[in-house]
């Protein structure tokens, strides 16, 4: 169920697309359902249907998740009514699991437990209950004198005595399709919210012997209604992710400030992560990689034994084995950094291939370039790749040496083992093994500086002093 408005988020974006550890909250729920072995997943959408569908298609494949359209949000019972046509071909004895789209931390094992409990229950209905650690406006579980679940009373409809009940409805259910079909028809909107409550199915199950409630930890089932909930659940998600990676052999200097998105991985053995490291998107990290303080990697692949020093920012980049980057290296999309490459402080790459053993240790911009095996890029080198209209390619062949403060005006090639003298503006291709030098010839004026100083001293002596 993901059709709701999410009014309390106060957002232009549909609530279920807000992210927890980098992944839209609805995608967490779909991922858990898949992991639990769901044969068919139907997302009930309404508010911002197109945006939510596009997001599901992008992550799970076009059409992989069926969509049921709830045009008007008339309650959770009505939402599920809207999904019935999507399972019209299924037989009555099949089990349907109903999940809320705004509670992302539900584990797939819990879904399996629900199904098992539903199968065992005479009533054909099982649900998750929870005891919140703070006051939540959840539905309360009302039991009869024998402890059998009689019904759920929603928070707005509950008496003070009912609100004192500690067991609440977490919003996850498994039910036989036959019962679902029949009981949904009987729902009435005669309640405080004037909605069709899915929770009224519990009263129907009482007539069949009572639904089974399975208690789940609150942190796992907590729903998100506003941005305070969003932050709280995000912290819990990140803690779970970090603990998983630490158990798999990753060291974190400060887990509390280490931000690893849900879709990141694998991370290798003996990876070391400094404080404030953020790994985002589809990043993967090899064995023995060291990522020091403040590194931010988005959609990056890092091979084994690479060292990335503090405050380096890499995006859509592939890094080879034993490379040494940073501090303050910036690799922008399309960078390919091969094995044993060194990139130092304030070096920026974009759509650039640094081949094995190439070095650019200080202050350089290398864009739309290929830098050959063991080529050396001096301090302050710039590829002038853009003329205001088009982007052009710079090719620096293997073993070339580009002196400090040179500009390479693309399109241009520096041949194999060639030299570019410091301060040269290269506008023509440099042949293999040649030296290119293009700068104003130096003139030395003997004694000029000494004479200049003498003149200045004399002028100072001539000036009358202030207190004379
Ligand atoms: C619901 C339960 C409540 C439970 C709580 C747990 C009902 C009537 N109440 O209350 O017992 O304690 O969840 O979080 O079910 N939705 C639709 N279409 C609608 C209405 C809602 O798709 O017409 C979706 C929402 O997008 C959301 C989910 O259903 O993902 C839950 O809806 P919400 O309005 O948040 O229900 P609660 O009031 O939280
Ligand atoms: Ca809710």
C-alpha cells in the first residue's frame, strides 16, 4: 500500500519515494517481499502514481512490479480492494501478504513468519503486532477474556481505556485470498475517519476463531509519517547496514558517522573506513582498501589494496589495484584510474583514462583525456578541453612527461616518451620522443636588481623624516 498522500511529510515528493540509506522507502518493502519469495508483487499507488511507477521500473525493471491504481484515497481497506483485480486469476486458497509502503525496515524473515502463521491459523489471517517505544497513533489490539484477538480499534476511534492497550497493529498482514475477497466487500466507513479500514478484517477473523498476532520489535516495523520518523528510521537502517559490513570484515573508525547506502556492496575484507566516509549508489570496494576521513564515493568501483587519502570525492569512476589517490582528489564521471596510478591533491579528472602507473601528483585538470602507461603530469597542468561549444580529446601517450604549468589545447596528442617543457601551451601534436617548448625566451639583465635597490635606498635617504 503506497497510495497515501503523506501530508505530514510536507513535501512535493511522494512520501514513499523519500530515501532511507539512499534507497526509496517503498523499494525496501519490495526488496523484502522479493527476498521472502513473493511470486507476484502489486504496488497500490495513487498520489504521484507516475513518479512512483517510474522509480519502481528503474530499480526493478519495467513492469516487474504490477501497479494497482487507487484513484481516491478512501482508506487502507479501499486500497486493497483496488488491488483485487490484479490477483483475479488466483485461487481462493492462495495467501496474500499486505505490507505498508511506509515502513521500510521490515525483514524478509518476518514476512515468511507471517505466511507460516497464516497457513497454521484456522482464521486464515495473521498480522504483526508491536509495542512502540513512544506514544504512537496506532491501531490497538482488543482481545476477549480468553485472550483471543477480537478486533483492532483505530487510534481516532479508541476510548482512553483502549488507548492504554500496549499491543498495537504494525500494519502487516497475511491472509487467504478467499477470506480477503469476501471480507473486503463487507467493509463500512462508519468510523472517525470515514474510511474503509483494512483493520476491520480482524473482527471478521474473530468469527473464524481469531487472527494470529506475531510480536515484532518496534524498530523493525516503525512506519514513517513525518521527517522526524524519517531521520529516526534512517539512523536505524544505517546502524543495521554498518553492523552487517563490520561482521563481514570491514573496520569502521567511527560507525556513527559512516554512511553506507543500502545498495552499496560488496565491500571486501580488511577494508578500513575513516570517520565521515560516505559510500553511495552502487559503489563496490575490494579487499584491503583504505578510505580515509571524509571520502565520498558515488557509483564507484574500487579494486584491491587501493589507498584513498582524506577528503577525496569520486563519482562514476573505476579505480584499479594499488592506486593512491588524495588527499583532495576529485574524480568526476567517466574517470578510469588503472592500477598503480597516483593522483594527488587538487587533481581533477573527468572522462579521463589514467593508464597503469601514470602520475599526476599536484593541482591538475585532466578532462576528456587519456594518459598513457607511466606518463607523468606535472603540477598545474591543464587540458583545455572546451572551447565554449565542443569538447575535445587530449591524448598523452605512454612515458610522456608533461612539465608543470603546461596547457594542452585539445584536440592534441603528446607522443610516446615526449617531453613538454614547463609553462608550454601545446597547440600542435608533439611527435614521439620530441621536446615541445613554447614560451617567451628568458632575458637576464645583469645587475638590474642591485641597481634598482640602490636607487630606492637613495630616494628614502632624500626624504625628510617626519619629526625633522
Ligand atoms: C495504519 C493502520 C493502523 C496501524 C498503522 C501502522 C489502518 C486503518 N490502520 O494506520 O492500525 O497501527 O497503519 O503504521 O489500516 N494507504 C493507501 N491508500 C489509502 C490509505 C492509506 O494506499 O487510501 C497506504 C499509505 O500510503 C500507507 C499505508 O497505506 O503506506 C498506511 O496508511 P496510513 O494512512 O499511514 O495508516 P495509519 O493511519 O498509519
Ligand atoms: Ca502510517
